[in-house]
């Protein structure tokens, strides 16, 4: 069960990653010969969070909010929450 939650978080994180960042990290991973996925994603997240926010109008691969406004800055985001599971 815990593994599926980790996968869900990884997919959620990747949905917010700018397209240019994805290509940059894949190139860096290939160059460094990183094979351990978990170590790679830890490095990738640190690298991504160290990047400045994109300029207005830059293609980040993000879609606008439901209200049609721009997507929030990554600094404004809160981690996704999951509803509590019912115990049987």
C-alpha cells in the first residue's frame, strides 16, 4: 500500500514539472549514469526547487486553474492531501 502512495506523489510532482526542466534532468541523468530512481528523483526535486520561477508567458506545461486564472507559483502550492481511508 505504501508504494502506491509514493507512486501517486511522483506522478503528481511530475505533472507540475516544466517541460524544459524534464529534458534538462533526463540529460543530466544520462550524463551522470544515474540508475537509482529514488536517488535520481531526490536530486531532481532539489534541482527543480532551486530553479527560479518561470517568466510570465513561458511554457511550463501547466494548465490554468479551474477558474481560468494562471496556475499558482510552485511556492504557493500546498502538498496534495488524500482522504482518510476507512478501516475494515
